[in-house]
């Protein structure tokens, strides 16, 4: 077997257990692939020593016949996760050189399950962005290319998406506040699931918007997503918003049988000016699910049009508060001060130097919408809208809908730098199909379905009932098998 | 509820201005540190006086990705406090973030409860004299995090930060503006402190900053306050100023008095009071402006998304209610009723729970009034003189109880008892054994006393004649006999014998 890094988790798992390959070999192939993929700028901190030690330990566990779910599986970790002793800086200059003395619950769960850490992955700064262009490391690059033009891998989990799509690792962690797993997954032809809010612990993950943030896996297949999510998820007493629920065997839910299930097609997701290709893709996906025996139902989610504005009030509001701790006092960047400078100068200069433009913009928006006199008009109204959006979904599910099918993104991957001079709101429109899911706390998954006319991957999104990730993954599994999406980007890097 | 239904309200403090009389209206926000070994949202220790920055968990230092988890014990303490103030316990409350930048506030926000506090309306009865008490309404109690400490005087160019106090649980206890003078304000704080200490929910050590308060002061013309009381319309009252962070009863009174006079002078001069936050400078004895309403921080409060609403069950509250200690008002009333103590003595003995417990042990199975006298006058007097508190008393309640029982049984006289107390205080030992061993026992044997009486009468015929003419002089014989007995003869028995023998 050459190029072991191209394996899926499930294939590698079976081969490892069968003794057909070793975790060390698998890890070396990934490290070599990363070495050759500098042009993608996906990995921003490499941890080969940790990887080799973990791989060796995994081989021993496999030999001893005690291999847990991810034993020997090499993964990439989004820079937003705190990993003990390893740079964890949320792609921000303000955390330059920060090495936490603790391990996030999610990554600890992965290591406990035998996974191997290859290194940290590029992302938008503090997970704020849809193109990975706000990173302090420079942007990651999509392995898919058109006419020699470099494309965005999407954001904020752009490094994760690029690394998985380019087979630099078997899978990666992502986080999703408004679409940051699903949009980059769709842009790079991979699978990405955001679980129900509370399914995965937020402890040790740098916070963007606490009431929306959820971590999830970004993988090469739906089965891999099921395997990895089951390991990432846990009830964590250290996160008060983590649900005290048992984690089901998601892989066992992949029966491939969705006969009699009701799939909702929300009419409000048919946006003005939606590209015909996306429209066609959506119809194609609908037909696939229908062919698999599901019942297709037109549904209405009437408050959808208010989701994006509500999201861009709630998320920046929470972010403005969450990012207040980056003040130069205890860790991270501190501006050089001159004689006579006081604490105000220290704050102002540290934060001006440490935060990029987009982060500054959102901190300012958030501060504004929470300020006296504007709170009711913005933040409180957004909370009400949020409750209505959740109610829309509750009503749909109460009417018997099992899953909702929508496009994942309004377009395929766009060119890097293309949006540089655009109104920021245009960039925010990337999240139009995904933010509702975060606002409602629901699970959502992006599945690659086809290539567009340019030869770029396009994905669809399935939205599930709360806490029913197993059922959602099963719908995604059916879609994946029907689509038969096997395309890989041509290697140019 | 034990109440003092007949207590009347004290007269409000009146300050004579240059043009007219003025009354004061005062409301207090008391920040009481919750007695708990761990902080409100982290497991770090709350021990006072530790090495700087040694009691700091990752969440206290606001490290990236760290999350708060509520300390159930602190919640129980807040509920206990609410129950102690006969207040509404809110089964659902919620935490909010109060955002501002300061180096001793690592998160950049304080987690507090603005919109839904855990405790609602309650009441504290503040006694201002026998039969006089002010009922002060409590508006709310909420839980919040304390900030750390900034230290600016260790280095000429740098400031230092100690995060040991960061995240320690505070209860903010907010009163309505029902307090009408500086003395009342101090008495309110003292009463609140007493209740908290009884409950064990706050140590109340003001010097350590364990109990601090912000005082809101305004002035109004006589009659205006009553209009406010009728309507609850604040427009009848003057504009208030808030004096921040007071941690001494004396300073509270001085600051209020100064602030009221400052406001009166401004208003009488035709000026307007500006609503603002002020600081009291005890060295200069004055308050000065800290920041005006315009400069006030915009705290951008919003619900803390890291914490779910705090939901507690009635059964849990009931369990806490079932294990409540007896509170000062109840204890005092019981001491008056059961032991026949005066209002004053009962007040002194119940000031601290430890004192009351000591007294009750002394009084066990004997005369409560006598026990109270001995505890207050002899023991407390002596301890105070030597700067000890009750916990350091060399005389145990069992020992003092034994002394009281010896007096009550007539085994020793009051005078001998004082000698005995001195011996027990300085040397220790079992009082009954000391009395026997040192021959201090009072003589009640009438034969022995009779012999002494006969002897004194025989030796003083002239005095006998005088006494027969003026029976009041019989006391002289009693004195002589007691003296001859070395104080051990029972005075009652002697008096009776003297009267009989003299034929009076």
C-alpha cells in the first residue's frame, strides 16, 4: 500500500487491526504528505515528535488487542483547540507563542481513543471568517484549483478542510459557529458535521460566540464522521452547557435505510439570485433521497430571512465579551509601551496590534449592539428572532419531519483575494444556509454531492433533530452513497 | 415570624441647614464574601493571606477556552442567607456578564446576576433602642464574582496584580432606601453582619474586606420621604450619590454625615446634586467625586452564554430551611422569655452566636438571670479588659456554670464567688473542688452561726441597746458576724439570727 495518508479512518482502522499496516507507517506517510504540501499552508504548527510517540504507543495497544476507536489514526487539529504544550493561538497574533498548560476536552478524548496528533491547522483568526484569509499565518489554500487560480478552502476551518481534502491527514477537527465546518467541507469536497449544541464540550476551545460554538469532525466519509464524532462527544462537567446525555454509537446508526423518513425542503432557502447550478444540485439531492424511499415534503421556515442579521448581532456581541481577556496583562502579545504610557495605552495598542481587521470589526459591532440605548434594538431583538427561528424548526420536526435538505453554500469555492475589497456583508452571505442551524442549536452536516461546471465540489446540507446525530448521519450516508462522489483534487502542490 | 410588633420606628436624623431642616435617605449595597473554601466558578482556594497569585485556577486567570462552573455550595449559602432574611428564594435565576476592562478583572467581565437574582425581597429589623426598630426592606441578593487586587505602590513605574481574590463569591445584598440616618446605617450593617455570622454564610471580617458596602445618600425636606413611602415614587426624593467601598462602621457614619451636609449646602445654595459615584477619604474626612453619571461605565450587561440558567428545586431549598440555625431576633426573644433576661442583657448575649452558646451552657439547669450577670459582668468584663474574645476564655462554660450553681445553692456567697472566679480564671480547676479544698464553703449551719452571733452580742452590750432603740442598726451585727466568719457565713441566716436574738 502506498500513500497510506489517502485512507479513510474506517479503512485504516480495519487495516491496522488486521495487522496490514502500522500506525507508525501511517503517521510517517502523513508527515511526508504534510512536508510536501507547504503550498497549501494548511498545517501551521507541526508536532512530529508527539505524532511518532503516539503512533508507537498506538501500535502497542493494537498489538495488545486493546485498540480503542481511533487507535493509530493521524489527525490534524484546528488551531482553536488548546493542546498542552503546543502552540494554540486561534490564528491570531494576540496569542503568538501561547502554549497552554492544559488539553481541551475534545482533543483529550481523541488522544484517549488512541488518535495521533500531526499538528495544528490554519483557520480564520478566532474563527471569524469564511475564506481563511483573516489568519495571522496567511491564508490556507484549497487543493481544488480552477484555471491556475488559487481558491479559498472556505472558513473558518479552512486549514482543516484543505488538509483532509489533500490527504495530509485522515481527518481533522473543526469548529462551527455559523457554518465554519460545513462551508469549508462543501468547498473542498469533504464531509463535515456540526453536532447539536451541547453534544461536544467547549472546554479548552478558544471561544468565539459561546452560545453558538460547537466542535465537530471534518472527514473523508460519512462513516468517518460518525466514528470521530462519537469520540469527540462526551458529557463534560467542566462545560456547564455540555449535555448530560449518553453518546450513542453513531456508526451503528448507518443502516442506509431511510424508507418512510420525511425530508423537509424549506422554501425560504430558495434565495433570489441563487445560481442555477446550486438549484439543480439541490433538486438532484432531493431526488436521491426520494429514490431511497424517503418522503419529500415542502416546508416553511418563515423566519429564515432574519437569521443572518440576527446571527451577526448575537455572534459579535458574545465575541466582544469573550475576546476582552486578550488584554496583554497575563499572556500573549503585549505592545511595547513608552514612558508615561498607562493601562489605557497598553490595552489600546496591544489590541490594535494583536487583532486583525475582521476581529476588530466584530468586536466593535458587538460592543455597539450591547451598549446602553442599543441593547434592546439589537441584542434583545436578535434573541427574539433566534427564538422564532428555533420555533420554526421545532414546528417542522413536530410535524413529523426527520431531516431538512438545503444547499450548504450559495456557490462553490471562490478565488482567494476575490472578496478583499467587497463589502464585509458579501462575505457574511456565505453563511446564509448554515447560521440558522447554529441559532437553533441543531445538528447539521455537509455532504459532497457533485462537481460544478468549473470542476469544483458542491455540497448539500442536511439538518437533523436535536440529539439525533445518528439519524442525521444515516441520511447523509444515503446521500453520500447515492451521489457516489469520489473526485479528488489533482495534486499541484 | 418572630417580630417586635410594638416596636415603633426611630425618628429620622434631621440636619439643620442654613435655611431649613433636612432629612437623610440612605440605601446600602453590601458586598458580603460568601463563606466557602472554593471560589464561585472554580475550585481554587479562597484562603485569605496566601502568597500572591497562588490561589488561581485557569478559569480565574481567564486562560483561553476556560469555562466557569457554578459552585453548588455558594448557591446554598446564598439561599441560606435569603432564608435568614425572610426573603423570596427564586428557583430560577441567571448569570449576566458585566463588561469592563481592568487588570484585576482577567475575563474583562464580572459574572453577576443583573436581571434574575437568586434572592428577591426580604427584610431586616434594625433595633435602635428598647422598643424602637427600623424595618429595612431588602430588594434583592445576587451572587457575583469578586475582582482581584491591583497594587500600585510597590514600584514607581509598574502596577502589580494579585488574582487570589479573583472569582471569590460575593453576595450583593441590596436594601431599599429605608435607612434614615448615619447611626441607622451602621446599625443596619451591624445587624446584617450579625445575621450572616449566625448563618455562617459570611465571616463578616470588615478589615479583610470580607464585608464592604456602597452607600447611597440623598437629602430631602421633612415630609418628602413619607410621600415616597406612600407612592414608591423616587421623584419625591433628592438626587443620590453613591459612596463606594466602605469597610468600617465608623467611616460609614462619617461619610454619610459629610455627604449629607455637602448635598444640603449645594441645594441651599441653589445648586443641583449631580448623580455620581464618590469615594470617602478618611484622612480628610470628606467624600470626593470618582466619576459622574456621564463618565459611568457602559457595562454592556448581557446573559452569560457559558452558564445555563440556575435552576434549584423547592425540596433542596426546604432542606436548607430545615437546617437553619436560630437567628438573633428569635434567640434574643427566647432569652427574654425563657431566662427572664432584660432586653439589654439578652441583646448583649446574642450579639454573637458564640457568646449566646456559651451563656446557654452556663445557664443550663440553673438561674438564667444569675448566669447572665456572671457571663456579662464578670467574664465579658474580664475578657474585654485583656483583649480576648470568647473563644480564648480561660474559664469554660462548665466551670462558670459550676460557680453559678454554687452561688445558687447557697454554698458560697457572691463575694466568695468573685474570689473563686479569680482562682478559676488564673489557675483553672474544678470550682466545687476548690471550694472544698480551700474551705471557702459558706456556713449555713445555724449552730455555728448562732455561737458567733451570741459572742458578738455579748461583747457589745452598748450596741445592743442602741439597736433595740433603732432596729436599723441590726445590720452592724450582721456585718460583724460575717467578718468574723471570714465571709463564709450565710448572710441570710445571720440576719435572721441577729434579728431574733436581739428580739427585734
